[in-house]
């Protein structure tokens, strides 16, 4: 398995500098990492992207909620104390347009499964 560790500060800064374009790459990477950790094909990045475009972002809010649920599932499976409220926090922050904060929280939780690079 390749490392799923990503710098949260780098993700936020690059997302702001690129006016959100880097966020597509960041989410793609988070989806692939979750798929590997949960050991099934839970997220299909292209489908999430296209459905988010077609629904004007509504599907992306749903995706953020689902990603939170899968991260909690991975935490339980790997005997890591689960962040039980993550799906609901993801939903509410995304509804209020703060999906970059949700991405940072998701990355923080995913980083716990990987060693920090030197």
C-alpha cells in the first residue's frame, strides 16, 4: 500500500492558491486511500466529481458524509478510537460551505494510519 499521509497545511494552501483545483486531487487521493484501507471499492473519484457537477455540489456534501462514515468504519476495524461524530460534522460543515475544513479533518484522521514522512 502506498502512503496515504498528506500534509494538511500543504493541502489547504495549495487549494487556496489554485482556487480549489488542487482540492480535486486531494479528494481523489483521500478516496483512493479510503478504498485501500477499507479493502473494497467504496468511492469512485470520477463518479463523485461528475455527480457533484451535475447536482451543483449537493452530491459532494453527501460524499463528505459518506467519507466520514467510512473513516469511522476503518478506525473501528483497526482498533483505533473512532471519531463517532465525524459523519455528522462532515455533513454540517459541508452544508455551510466549509468543505476544505472537512477535507483537513478527514486527512488528519487518515494520517493516523500512516507514518509521517521524514
